[in-house]
C-alpha cells in the first residue's frame, strides 16, 4: 500500500496491518533461509511497508501527545 492509502486508515486498522505484515515478513524470512522463496525482493517490499506503517503510528502518537500537553 502507498503512504496516502495508509494515512486514510484508522489507528486500529494500522495496528492490525502492522501485526499481519510482521508475521508475513517472519514467514518470508524463514522460507528464504530454506531456499523456497520465488521472489526474494518481496522481503524488501514488506520491510518497507512495515516501516511506513510504524512511521505513521509514531506520527499519530506524537500528535496525540502534542494535543494533550
């Protein structure tokens, strides 16, 4: 997903997606170590997508803290 699409998702959906991608990334790494991965570039794509989601979650946390304080 692109950043713009991710920004439109609610917080709970982002957290759910983060967990799903982290699990998928773990499985991809295991399959890669066993040489059963068709396209190893999928690991890179998932890692970047996970980083995007974590960045958005951090931004939202900072926005909430800024509005509270």
